[in-house]
């Protein structure tokens, strides 16, 4: 069965992907969850400015952990309060790790 994947379901490529890939994935997920146009999300503004709450942050942290094949702190979106800072952290932290296997 050949099922086509949406952009938000595709692996990031490298373990964490380039910061731009990480940003694009998170922008797509935030826009979807918060019902805002992706173009309205500025990577330099705090997530809270877009209406991100702890429930959505926790869910997105879990999705990122699954994609990266690792554990991430539940406070990730609060420790790195902008998309730019979060993407840079994930890129630095995980690009030296082996790519997780996907089914």
C-alpha cells in the first residue's frame, strides 16, 4: 500500500534537519493547530504571541521527540521560547546523532 505523506508527516532528513527544515515543520504544525496562516508565524516572536498553550506545546514536543527518536523535556517550548531559538537548539543538539530508522 503506497500512502502519500503530508509535509508535516515527512521525516526531517537528517536527524534534526537544517534549522530551516525544523522551522518549516514547526510552522506547519503550529499553523494547523492554532488555525492561523503559516505566513503569520514570525520565527523571532515568542510562541505565546501566537496563542500556543501548554497542551499544544506538550503535543508538539511529543511529535518532535518521535521524529527525532529521543526524549525531549516537556518544557522545551518554554526553554526555547521562539521558533528561531528552538530550531537552532534542535539542529545543534541532534545533528551529530544517527538517523532513527523509520518503518
